[in-house]
């Protein structure tokens, strides 16, 4: 899984780690196309991702890769 610059800066802004974003991607619930949300206690973390289609040009059709476009964190009260 790759991360865009925007996602990297937002990850730092919201004090998230790559491990947390990986957990959101694996165990979160898809709320819209290419959008996943996961709750950590009283926080909701959302990521937007896109599939990397360059695998088609590399000739490896079984290797799916994803790029995280952006992420954010909401605090529920």
C-alpha cells in the first residue's frame, strides 16, 4: 500500500501512524466507493483510496496495490 503526499501530511496533522491506517484499510467498513471508515473508541478514522492499475502494464495481474489518497480523524462526543 502506498501513500500520497497529501495523505502523509494529513496523517502527521491528525497524529496517525502507518500502522493505524493499515488497520483501517484492513478492518474498516466501506461506506462509499473507495472510502473506508473505522472507529477507534471515540474516534472515527476515514481514508480514501484508489487501486493502482499500473500492475497491468507491469504484467503482474495478481498483484493488487492501493494508494491512500487522504485520511482524516473525527472525534465523536
